[in-house]
């Protein structure tokens, strides 16, 4: 879990993803992958010599946080970037001042979910960033508890894939990570245009949902519909049949709000199929997000199975023919 804990401790608010980007690029290069930097919008990696369908596996680097909006002699007011959920009580935070993190207490502002407040610090400037303090822990031997599981867990999966996929003749795998998914969605269109994939596996986090029987410990979640994707019966059935054949646990969800980077690929005019394969979590965007270790393991196992050149699941083809 060392790499995942390192990623969780990185500061990576929307538009300020440098620490996570550097960590990914270094990890990919150490694993022997060729890397590319797409401005400040995205990073990617490919295995040299790959042939066949180009399958992009992507995650996003940013997590919700705050930016300094007002500075007075008595307090600092910060406005949130993305859907950070501080709750009703002060929480431990990390405020970047002159590029270095300083531990502070972040206080909710009564009647204003968009803001929090803290004390002034020497050298603090307008626009400086703050986030929750990450102190990852494993609870009860099976639950990972930390802020930023959305979506440092996805970034960790990209590193694990680079380390373990090996030579994949017959399929070209590209790993990509985007900026600003939590606010603006600016990174994914740049990545989509740069890579031009034949198919996409979009990694992200989703919500535990008793009504839909989405539960921690029951495997990753295939999103059938949300504000960014719609999977019809045929691709759904192919995906679920493949998982059943290989004894891979899978859950499904349906809703019509929120979404992921998945929307960028059809918006760029690409005909590629896009499959959001998400990690179920509890307390999304809060200081104490929670995931099950079994789901992390099953997530990776499913990705590796899908990316085998001889998988024969037909998921990289997306048209109206049988």
C-alpha cells in the first residue's frame, strides 16, 4: 500500500496537480513506459512496441479542495474547488504557503457550504490552496480510510498496471491521468484528442448506495448511466458476461446526475466505447472517505483480465452489428 499512501498524501487540488503528475510520470518511467506531458491538462504513458486496438485506461489526478478567497488580519476565507464536504465541525487541513504545506484547522462557515475559514499565516497569498490533511489508515484489517480516494485510488491503479501488465502484443495499452475533473473537466478533452483511443476504461470513485445494492466489499462498479455515459443492453451484457465467466465480482449502478471524465470522449467526436469502472466508497469528498481492500484488489484483477490480448470479450468494438 506504500504507493497508494504516498499518492493520498500528495496535494492535488484542481489546477494544482503537479505532485501527483510527477509521481505518476516517475512511476511509469521506472516501469519502462514511454511518457508524455500534455501541457498542464494531462499526462500519459504507453508501452513501447504495442500493437492492436488502442485501449486507454484513465483516471483523474485532482481532488476537491479550497482556494484562498479573502485575507483579513483576523481570518482567511477559502472557497471550495469541487464538491469538498467539510461537515459541521473543524477538520485538519493542509494549506500551501510559498509551495510548502502547513497544517491548519479548517472551520466550516455556518450557512455557507461553499466556504471554510482558517487563521492567517505569514506569506499567504490570494489563490493559495488548501485541502484536507491525509493520514491514511487501514481500519479493521479491511477498510482503507483517507481523504482523496476519489481519485488517488485510480492513479494508484494506473501505477500498478504499468508495473504488472508486461508485454501486451495484440493490444496497445495507454495509461492516462487528467487535471480538473472535479471542476471544469478541462483535462480529459486534451487527453482524448492526444491519444485518439479505440476504447476507454475510465477509473473513478462512486458512492455506496443501499437502494441500488452498491456495497463495499462486493467488487467494482460498472456505471450503466449517469450524466456522462449511457451503456445500452449489448455492451452491458458483454461486460457482465465476461465478468461472470471469469468469476470477477461486479456491481452496476444507474443514475442521471454527476458523472466522470467519460463525457469527454464522445464530446471530442470519438466513436470509441467508454466503460466507467469505478471503486465504491463511503463518505465521498469528505475528510474520511472509506473503501474496502477487497474492492481495490478486485478492481485490479478485473482490469488485468479485460486488457489481456486474448480476452475475446468484444468490448473494444462499439457499433450496431452483433
